[in-house]
C-alpha cells in the first residue's frame, strides 16, 4: 500500500516489509518516486520507526526534508526470517542508497 507521506501516515499494527521513498523532482515529475530504503517490521505501529531509524539521516539527506519522505508497505504475516529474505531480494534488485 502507498506511497503515503510519512507525516500523514497512520501505520497499521501489522507485520510488513516497507519502502522509504522520496520524490526527487516534485515540480516537473510528480508521482515519480525514488526508493531510498527497504526494511521489515514485526509491527509497523510499534513506534515512529522511520523517524527513529538509524538511517533517518540518510533519508533526510536524500529527500532534503521530512515533507518529501514517503512510505509504502506490504503486509507480510510470515516469520521475521521470511520478511528479511524478501527485503534482501528487493535490496539486491533495486540497490536503494540508504540500504548501503
């Protein structure tokens, strides 16, 4: 689901894989997103994980501001290990800058 502006997003209490994105050229190319980071969570609602994430500095550096950060997610009720494997496949395929 998504993308949603992170400031306006109400996270569900679900396990999921997620993607943090930015819109590099909001003026000329609206709705064209760049993936910054893939991750997984046992419960998206546990905390504002995106804001307290150890890669938050990278998110802001690339997006230029918190108002240009977006999140998308896909519910995955499988084990943490399965979610991590899915995230690894996505990282290997897309190579998001903040996963490096």
